[in-house]
C-alpha cells in the first residue's frame, strides 16, 4: 500500500496515526478481561465491547470527514490503516501480557496445591 505515492504519508503522520491508535486501544484494553475455567484461560466476552467498537468506528468516520478536507484520500486511507494497526497491535500486546501474567499465577497456584497434597 505505502509503496505507491498516492498512499504515502510523512513520518509525522505515521507517528500521529499510531499514537491515536494507541490511545483508542485503551478502551479495548480496559474492557477485555480473561477468566479461568478449570486449567484453561479464556477471553471473557464483554457486554460493552460492541458499543465501544461502534463508538470507535463513528469517531473514525468523523475524523476521516474532518481530515479529508485538508488531506488527500490516499493519505487519509494510509493514516487510518496505521491508526487501526496501532490500535490492534497495542491491544494484542496488552492482552498477551495479561494472559502471561494470569498463566503464571495459574501455574503458581497449581504448584502450591500440588505441594500441599504431598
């Protein structure tokens, strides 16, 4: 996508889009939680998740309309691609860290239980 001049954005715009994406990911991170069932870890479905996604979509559309007045369609497309990437990448890394922490706690609790039974 970014190999074509029509979609190329400046480094400042890249930083801008990734930063906004990271800020948007905070809502997803705060509403995404894991639960333990037996010895397995699952992502707990959030009741507000769909509303947050709709809100972020509407906000993105509003920003696109506003920014589209001064930035070309190609640049806007590139920036919103980077915004989505920054949002999803940050959310996935946060979920990975939460998962690892929960798995370590689960393993620690299993170790404590097995040492008590001996």
